[in-house]
C-alpha cells in the first residue's frame, strides 16, 4: 500500500500508484492500483504477455490528486483497494486472477504521463510491502 500525497498530470490517462509485474519489459503481465488523471481510482491489469490491458474504475470524470491505494495478492488473485483518508475503511475496486509460474514478482511505485514528451509527477509516502495474510482485507457491508 502507499499514500499518493500529490499527483500532477498532463493527460487524462496518466497514472500514479502501485504495480506488481512478472517481467521488467513493457508487455509483461501486471496489476496496477492507483489514481488516474480523470478517472479517479482505477485498477488495471494485463493477464498475459502482449495481452490488452483491462480495467475497473471507481469513478469516471473525477480528478483526485491524492489518496491511499493498495494491492493484495492471494495465490493468483489480486485485489485492488482505495481510500481517501488513513482512518477510512478500504474500498474494494475489483479482484482479478493473473496466473503465472514465474518465481519472481516485481512490486513498486509507478508514475506514467501517457505522453512521451511531457512529464507527470507524484509524491508518495508510507509505501509498504507485506507478506499476505490468509484472508484479504474486507470492508463492512
């Protein structure tokens, strides 16, 4: 999980958040949870090499520039969560299955402007990677 303290973007599809991926190439299977320029909190994933990315979003046409994001992995299932404030409950965006026999998983912070000639910037704090528990985070119904 991490807190996105600020996110300055130049394109509606810019991104800032947490990503886990199997390879360091640009077509690697991956799962991302974070903020996007104009679609609020969004979970994006690619299930296989060279597959098209899929996504689930919380809100369309909103411009959040800060908030908490978290990815949880249990076996091959990845769950993406968000919240505005530290004391808030985690909100589930989606749970997806991305299968891999790869022993390594790279996890880190991501910022993408979506435009090669312009930069997006983000400030992160409280980045934390933990060993998963046996049950995913749940929010009261």
